[in-house]
DNA sequence: TCCGCCGGGTCATACGTATGACTTCAGCAC
DNA sequence: GTGCTGAAGTCATACGTATGACCCGGCGGA
C-alpha cells in the first residue's frame, strides 16, 4: 500500500466566486487548455478551426474569463510594467509627463507604476525604498526624470551584481550612458534672453531653485552664453527653495539694491510667482519697472497678472516620447536620444525697460 | 527504448546575466530551495538554525538575489498592487492624493498603478481601456475618486460575471455600496458662507464647474443651506469649463449686470483665478468692490493677488486614508466610511462689502 | 530498550499559462 | 493497400516560489 491514501478530497462543488482559469474555459468549451491558450494568444491560424475558436470565445465570455497576469508574467518572463521616476506628482509638470507616458505605454499594452522620488538625495527615501526594491523584479524597465544617475542605481538595488534594468532618462545629460529624451531648454533660454535684449534690457538678474539637475545647469549655461558679448550684464543671482514664499524672499534680495536689474529671469513659473510678490512689495510695476520671466508654462503663468512671459516645455510629449523610446529599447531596437523643442511664449510680463 | 532520447542538452555553462533564482542561492549556500524560501519569508523560527540563516543571507547578497515577483504573485494569489483612479494627475490636487496613497501603500508593501480617467463618460477612454482590462487580474483592489460608479464598473470589465474587485471610493456619496472616504466639504462651505455673511455680504453669486460629482453637489447643497434664512440672496449662477479663461468668461456674465453680487463663491481655486480676471476687466477691486472665494487651496491660491480666501482640502490625507481603508478591506477588516475635516482659510480676497 | 518528541531540514506539489513536440485522422496519389 | 501530407488538436513541461507533509538523528523519560 502506498503511504498516502487519497487525501481529503476537496469539496467537489464548483467553487462559486473564484476567478475562472483557462482550464475552466477549456472544460466548458470541450477542448484542451492548450487550445484555449492558443486562441487567446491569437496564434491559432492553421491550428484551430474557426468553429472551435468561436466556442472558446463564447465559453470565455460566459465565464468572464481573464487570463491571470501573474501566471503569464512568470511564463513569459516579462511583466509589461515599467517604472516612472519623477520628483513629485504634485508638480503639474510631472503630472503631464505621467499622462503622456501612460498613454504611450497603454498603446503598447504596458502599465506604469510611479515612484515619486525626492530630488534631494537621502531625504524621505525610507518610506519608498522597500517596495521599490521588491518591485525590482516586477519591472521591465525604468523611465527616470531629473535624478542623478548614481542615486538612481542605488535605488535600483545596485549593491548586488544584479543585471541592470533597461533605462531611459528624461531631461538629463545626453553624454551619460543611457539613452535620453530632453527638451531643448538651451534654445528656449536663448530665445528668451534674446527677446529681453531686443526689448533693450541691459541689467539682468536670475532666480534659480536649489535643485541640482541637468535642466537647470543647461538653463544656466544658456543664459550665460546668451548674455556674453551682448553688452548686457548679469548683476545678481539667488538660489531659493521651490516655493512661492521662499522665492519671494530670495527675489527681494535681488530687487532691494541701489541699482536693481530691469529683467529678472526665473528658472520656473513658481519662482516667477514669488518674484511678482517681491516686486509688488518693492512698489515696482510689472512690466513697466521690471520685466519678469518664468520657465515651464504651468497654469500659474496665465493666472498671474500680468500673464507671464515664459518658455513652454512640452511635458506631455516628453513623457510620451520617453516612454516610446523605452519600449523601443525593450524591443531590442536601440532608440536614439532625442530633443524636443521648447517654445518662447511672450505675454504681458516683459516690456522695454523704463528710461532712466 | 523510450521514444525520446535525452533532448539536446542545454549548454552547461552558467548563464551569465540571467537573474538568479532561489535555486541558485540554495546551491551556493548548500541548502535546499525550500530553506531559502523560508528564510526570505522570515518564517524560519524553529525550523532553520541561525547559522544556516546567515549562510542563506550571504549567498543571496553575493548573487544579488531578488525574489521573482511574478512567481510569488502566482503562488500567493495576490499581487500587492492596487489601482488608483483619478480624473487627471495634471491637477495638483490629485497629485497630492496620489502621493498620500502611495505612501500609505508603500508602508504595507503595496504598489500603486494610476489610471487617469476622463471625468466625462465616454471621452478619451479608448487608449486606456485595453490595458486596464488586462490589468484586471493583476490587481488586488481599486481606489477610485470622483467617478460615477456605473462607468467605473464598466471599466472593471463588468460585462462578464467576474467577481468584483475590492473597492473604496474617494469623495463620493456615502450611501452607495462601497466604503467611502470623504472630505467634509459641506462643513467647509458652511464655514465659508458664514464668514461672508459675518462680513456683511447680502448679494451672492456662484461659479461652478460643469462636472458632475458628489463633491460638487455637496458644495452646492451646503451653499444653499447656509444662505437659507440668512437674509442674503443668491443672485446668479454660472457653469463653466475647468480652465482659467473659460471661467473668466463665465464670471463676466455674473459681474456685468445692473446689480452685481458683492460676494462670488467659486467651487475651485482655478475658477476663482478666472473670476479675478473678470473682476479686473470690469474695473472692480478685490476685495474692496467684490469678495471672491475659492475651494481646494491649491498653489494658485497664494499666487493670486490678493491671496485667495478658500477652503483647504486635505488631499494628501485623503489619499492616505483612502488607501489605508482599502488595504484594511483587503485584510478582511471592514473599514468604516470616514470624513476628513476641511478648513476655512481666510486670506486677502474677502472683506466687508462697500457701503452703497 | 523502546518510545516520543523536537530541532533542523528536505520533498513534492500547486499556482495558471504558453508552447514545442507529438498524435490522430482524413484525404489523396500511387 | 501503402505512404504522405496537412489540418486540428492534445500532451507535457517549465517558469520560480511557498508551504504542508514528510524525514532523520539525538536525547530524555519510562
């Protein structure tokens, strides 16, 4: 006698609410599980008759069958899920990036998980570190924005020799390893400064966030390059936290001087909003007494009064293009790094400087 | 002789870049795969010696082993992934909801996928419908915001008899089936109107978005209730699309009348921004000639000048509480529907009406 | 001496799918 | 009748993990 008799037979009643499997469909349709799988994969040409295909479809419909994703992920070795790393979704710019990326992913049957990563290395990383590490094997690739590569690879569990995940970077230095999709912020900045120079401005100042990142470096370099040999001077410079009130304080230090600038170039619309506050506190009219510019073209650009002259960045397209590049990479095609145009958007916050 | 000889033997060389499995770890540590699994699950007390545990950990570290998520999902029948359904992440309010939800999920080792759903039924649904259906079996639950239940269940692939996914709703009617987490918008609106009445306002108007949803209905009802028997009158009402410029147009129709209101109650800060524009186009000063209020307390509330009196909604906390409720539900605990307080935030856009 | 028990592991299996290898059978040419 | 081909399916297995059921050696008690 074999050591085990038949174990306690499971209740033969059809379990009611359990999700149906391909086996259930097979039984109902009177075919084998393989056939069900073939039909659902669409690979049945020359292997299954039309009549059987019909039967399988009907059976699937009546049971409400959906293939178990975990099982196919395991079998196929792919999860059709990618990770989007952005600084914060509370910034509408990245909300738009996400939307674009999601749409592109959806078109090719991929899902997107978001990992809002703190920009500053180290801070607030704890609550997310663990699930990220866990998700590592649940991902096919990573689309990462505005983050230093080293901290990213650290996040990716880089300590071990595990093979790296396919990676595409958004808005980061094109020279670095992975393919990148960027916005031509340099060209945008150039157009912006040129616009101000053409209006007659000769005294410039600059308000920048205390965030490191390729875009900001690129903006800074383009700003300096555009000013060089222009006859205009860069008179001052302030770094600030990324909030309206902090920006206002910082802008005040730029404006409250014996010879204030006539043009204030801010690296983001939010900072420009702070600059508006500072200007008004100093009794300066915009744009008569001072021209102020932003960057990004968020909603607040049109909320401000006068509406803000800024550089529009194609956030949605950035996400879309980046995701497309990543999926191409996953398909084995080596995507080329691309740049998207940024567009100068002139509104009411810039004008010729007052005559002295 | 059996029909098949040994099939073409796989190349016995250790494959270089393949992700290591628990089997590889087991071999290196000199134990069985089961033991590795037990150690990683932390369920080894009384079953594995400390020394062996050490060995397994070391082997895992040197190989850079990460458990394959697909395999454990399949085995465990759970994916530890939930879906967040929000109208649009480009609205910073929902960005904050997402952040809160993600943090709560991360704390319990869950991932979040986002499905930005159009508010208006039918539109733009196509690009997302398919992956959503596919993801259906890859989800443990759904946290949904501001959407009609019927369109949601449609999204969930409701045609078939598939068992429904555990669901928690954000900001929706508490009477409906699933547990809800809401913000006490009614109390917030009551406080707001009371504030305006106390300032002496007697002629009210209202600017609302052309979006259906529980919150907006609740705001409207609370507004009317607060005005009833107050001696004040509701003079006009306009619906508008959810954008600054459209809102400005709509607000103009409210203000450009023989007897304009002295208080304009807007259902969102974005609409209030539009109202500011309309007021200025009419030559009205804020708040001397007209008081304007918003709702939500987005960044633009402090960007506007004067800064906007509004009702702060705890977006982050909403996402956090909602996610916690959903995860409780998944754990079998029946969460109770809860409400979060909304806080009246008085700033510079409200003042006593001008004497006539 | 024998039994029972416990610490420390291993074995075997199931989760649900996808797919290469195999089978079966009808039709047809020779 | 024999052999061949193609259509229509089925079989068996592997993906990597988690876990209930076993197994084994040593020790304490009767």
